[in-house]
C-alpha cells in the first residue's frame, strides 16, 4: 500500500531469523516449489514489519520473496471505507476485503504464473488502482493481513497473538491511525473474527514478539 510506513527494528529481525530457520528446515528452500506464507493478527500487531523482516532475512539466504499486503485488497479506498463504516458498524468485517482476488493471486503464484495483476491502494490519495508484478523470479510469497488466514493455500501460517488493546501505542504511532471511540469499536468487532485464526496457525508470536508455540 502506497503511504504505509514500515520501520524495522532489531527485535523484528531477530524474530525473523528464528522464523526463517524454521522455514528453512521445513521447506529446504530448494526452489522447486513456490511457497506461500500467511501472517495474520490484529491492527498494529506487527504483521507488516514481520513480513518485511522475514523478506530481508531471506535475502541473505539468497531466497527472493514478495510481500503482499491485504490492505491493498479492500474493496473501497481507505477514507471511503471509513465513511462506509461510520454509516453502520455492520459494514465492518471480512466482506470489506476482496479475499477472492487475493486467493486468486496466491494460486497464480503457486502455479508458477509469470505475472499477476493485483489492486494497489494509495492511502494519501484515497484511491485504488492496479499493478502488474512479474513474479517469475520469486520463490516465496509472504501475505500479511488481518483476515488472510480465512483463506486456504498457505504452506505456513503465522499468527501474532496481540490484540488491539495490546497494540494501542503502536497504532497511534502510525501515520494512518486515529484515536477515537469509534475506531476502538471497529477493532473490537475485528477482534472477534481475527482471534479464531490463532487455532489455525503453524507458528504463534506472543505479546512480546517471541515464538511461543511452534506447531511443527
């Protein structure tokens, strides 16, 4: 998503090294198979930094990975989507996201398609366009987002076990978050959906960003 700010810290890279070691042992990185990794969690939990930290560590392993953000797949641009939520809290949920298109892009990647066409959100311009990405050289697709573990097709699933109350400070530091009772209500609705994904994860990161339950 254009306009998002990603700041990698040493703790993110340290955790990414642990995760990459698990991935390397599990998949061997033999380049014979395209791998899709899903990272889910609540707003501000660290999904994006985890994805990009893993990507950076994989670079040192000579493994090329593509990070895909679920935020690009919202059906409405950010500010318009917020206005839609203000009209009714019933507009909050998985149905806001084009998971069908995201699933299609994951399938295309795993099948070895040379190019995918995906949505691209520009937060500052409040717009959604499309972009084409040549994926022929990528070995791994890392998909991060609140609802992405609703989808099948992932070879490895990571869940960050930090709820919206735990991540309040992180959310306030981001350029696109605001502080209001309404936003907290939205996050509580999302929480009720997202928390179920924990049971479907291969690896869980705890409140302090530590590996707490590698289900390998």
